[in-house]
C-alpha cells in the first residue's frame, strides 16, 4: 500500500489578545463552538491538545497503514496535534517493516519492536511509556475499532469531565467465544474489585495524561490495562460506537490467551484467598455438625451401619477443595516470585521514529 508523505512541521501559536489570533489553525477555528468539546479543544496557551494514539500490532502488515492514515485524517480534521505509537508484539511477518515505513514518512510515528510476543496488554503499557500527548487513545490494528469512530470518543474526553472514556458496542462483531471470555473477565473484575456496574470496558478508549502516567508506574509482569484503570479512577464514561468487521485475518486470541488474561484479575484482589478461608471455615463447621449428628445417632441406635459411601463422597469433595485452594495459593506465590525476581514486562529490540508534533502549517 503506498504511504503518502506527511508534513509535520510545528509552529508555536501564542495568544496575545482576547480574540482568537489569525495564527490559530484554520480548521480548528472553524470547529470552535460547534462540537461538544469546543470549550476545551484549545488549551489556555492557544495550542491544540496533543493526542497520542497507541496501537499494539500483531500480524497486521496489511492493515496498520490504513489504520494510521484514517486516524491521522480524523485528528487533522479535528485540528488536534497527534502522534502514533505502534508496538509490534513479536509479529514475524512484515508488520514492523510497515511501521518503519510509516515512521520514515511521518515523524509523528513512533515504532517499537518487541524481541518476542509478550501479549497485547504488555504492548499497550510499552506504548504508554513512549506516549507524550495530553490525551492517550488506545485502538486495535485490524480496523474493528474504526478511525471514523474516534471523534465520538474524543468529543467526550476533551470536555474534561471524565478521566477515561470507553467505547461501547451495541452490536459486537467478534466470535461468540471471544465475547463470552471477555464478559466473564469483566464480570470477575467487577465482583472482585468493585468495578462500576454501568461501565462497559473495552480496548478502544481515551484517557487523560495523568491516568497514563499512573498506569506506567506499574512494573509487574502481569499487565491488565482495564484492571489498572479501575484502580486509578472511577470517573469514567461510555460512548456508543459502531463495531466493524475485521478486514484481514482472524483474532490472535485463543482460549489459552483468554484464560491467561482472566487470571490477571488475581493481581488486583485478595478476595480469592479470603474466599478460600471462608470455604474452609464453612466446611469445618459442617464437618463438626455432621460428626455430632453421627455420634448422637450412634448413641441412640448402636446397630446403625456407618455410611461409607457418604464418608468417601465428603472426603473426595474436601480433598478436591483443598487441592484447588492450594493451587490458588501457589498461583499467588508464583506471581509474587516472578515479580520479586523482576520478570520483564517486555524486551525492546528496536525503537524508531518520533520527532514530530503533528501540527501542520496548513491546518
């Protein structure tokens, strides 16, 4: 796909009068007072805010250029400064080559190449550490989170009321098992961490800069972006957007990767361990009551035969629960061991580009 050369010449814009200066970007001046976020699109210095678009990339050589071009066009139309942080998560096709081409023709594109596959959420947090915008927008690389929907999120985010604005899909375009896994993960997160019931989390979102900075402080190897967001703030909103079909290929998520993602919930709650203690206490109490009942029955009816089947059933149930909770404790200890031993979130092979500010003279 031919990639057009993009000029990212930057200029300082100063407001010296109460009226809007002629040096203010023409396209931005034309939108003032029309959009929902018109009051906050321009900062107090007169320079439009900068949006960093972080995109984890996995075997997306055929789509990433189209995603960047479409999103860049939307941001320029809105009169916003921009940068793109594209993270190649161990793809062995031509994905990073495409990223390098984009960074060569557009200095507002930063390309990051991982040494191997570390996972989508690890790629996102790497991108956040290289982002410099006033707002950070997360997108996918397959055109399902379509560039045409960016304005809906940014309109709400730029109002400044909410710290995080999530896309909400009235009509999902993904496999049922993928949707089921995502829903179960979010339900578990709500039960264990108190996630707001009225918020539907997704990977298409806009966050404020201070939220991004807070997320990058997390240095554990098990990254779950939504979990970190729910720890950082409760000022969130949903915006309904259209969910598009994938243009190329299929999802890189498998049952194994979905289970691994679900297990990251353990990083954000001690509830499972407390539940293990509660279940143990309840079983102990039930066992004590059962023992008292058996003794009393034996006293009043010495000829009563002991129920070996029921005893074995109880033993098997209790043994299974003990092994289950031992495994749970082992999972916590294993994660603690990995964290203490500084297991890396990711390993960078190469970083390219990233010298522009995304403001054109012709805006």
